[in-house]
């Protein structure tokens, strides 16, 4: 069950991640000398460019954020300074640069504190929690998620409350504290329904399904997955639909219903292809290979593992190439075909020592 649970966690974080943004105040609580100037407009334009282009044009987005920060400092424009620091932090977080991103978030917190902007301080704390969570520092993540929850509650920022509750519930699940996880996910579900957030409701139902799956209550897990799937299909949320197919496939696999598991995994693969999410295609095809291996259909398993290797090569996912060599080698070893197993082990060892492909930072929240 531990091995299965870890895999399921990957699906949840990878497929269902999102980001939370700080929001410009409608009224600036501090008199800003550049408030209506052309320079202020340029700063805000640079900040928005940084915010919206960090995935497609990272270098220019970072340059825009740094220029906005420089102009804000020179003009004593505190709002611009706070948001510039925040967006630069997001950029470094997207590259999993832990120390630098947290440093910028903390600088942003200091400026938001001067502005008495508690809601956006909460957003910064939420982000710091996400950085820690993505890197396995769960104690630190919980601390910041609770801080964010307190500030979101104080400022009646219901969307933030929902996200913080979900994050806390997710961390408790990762730690194996299922009662606490269910408590916080249930609260998050209540808030998502109050907000009429169908996407969020679908996600939380799926998360609750994961909890029941990991404690071995497959009947309840399937019930929650199906309810999540109904909403996802109704609103055309392909990401969530793919995730639920994947999780239901894992449930069927755990139950020994291998043909149904393969069918569900392949439905998930088709949606990931439509979304151009090649790493999720890779990980799900590996699961299809695993099922065939469990059925002792070694030729089919080998075929899927090789497809994964070729796909990993196409997307420059060196870690995936290495994993594929290992999987195929272990499969041959299981069949006592030691010469072939050794060949794949050796090929894995002589792979070019290149830096592994940097994945996007995956957040355990969904809005």
C-alpha cells in the first residue's frame, strides 16, 4: 500500500497543481508619490508581463520583474515594489530555486506589512508553504499554510481559505494523518461549494477519494472518484478527468482488475495527449506496462516501457530515460534473462551525465 500511495500522490500533485496570485488593492492604503503617473503604469505593465509570461518567456519575465522592482524602489512606489518582489519570487519558485524564492517572498511580506495588506501577506505565506511542500519540508509547509489560513480568515478571503484548507489537508495525507486530512479536506469541500467553484469541488472530491483509497476503503474511494468525475466531465475539465481516470485505474489495479485498469489508464493517456502533457503520458504508460508485467505479459510490458523510453528521449526527460532502462532491466531479471538485464543496467549507467530536466513546480492546490 505504501508504494501505491506514493504513486498516487505523484498523480495528484502533478495533475492538479495550480498557483495562487496576489491581487492589487482597489484602493492603495498608503499614499504613493507615483500613484497616477506614467511610471506607475509602466511598472504595473512590467509586473503583469512578469506574471503572465513566466512559463513561455522566463528570461524576459524575470527582466521585466527586476526592472519593475528597480523603478518602484527609485520612485518609492511601495505597492509596485511588493508585487515586483512577489512575481520575481514566483519565477524562482517555478525553477524550484528554494532559497531565492523564499527570500523574495519574505521581502514582499515586509512591504505588504508596511501597507497593512494582510490578505496578500497570506498569499505570500501560502506560496512559501507550497515551496516547502514541493520539496518535502512538510513541517515548515504546515506552519505557513496555517499562517495563511489565519490571515485569509481574518480578511474574509474565502478563496484563500479554501486553498489553505486544501493544502493543510494534503500535507496531513502525505504524512499519513488521515483523520486530520479528511477533516480539512471536508472543510475545503464546504468552502468550494459555498463559492460555487465546480472545478474546486471536483478536485476536493477526488482528494477525499485518495484518502479513502490509501486507508483501503476502495468502495468509498470509488464513490468519491465517480462524483468528482461527473463534475469534471460536466464542466469540460480534461485535466481533472485525466487524473480521476488515472486514480481509478490505480484502484482497479490494486484490486487485481487488470483489464479495467489498463482501459482507464489509456483513457487518461488520451486526455494527457490532448493537453500536451507529455510527462503525464510517460508516467501513465509506465503504469500500463506495470499491469502487463503483473499479468506476466512481458512482451507487452516491454513494449510499453520502450515507448516510455522513446517518449522520455523526445522530451529530453533524462530521469525518465534512466527509469525506463531500469524497469526493462528488472523485468528481464525477473524472467532470469540475466544477459539482457545486464545490458539495460549497463546502458543506464553510461547515460550522459546531463542535468535532469527541470520539472514545473507542482503545487498541491487547485482553484
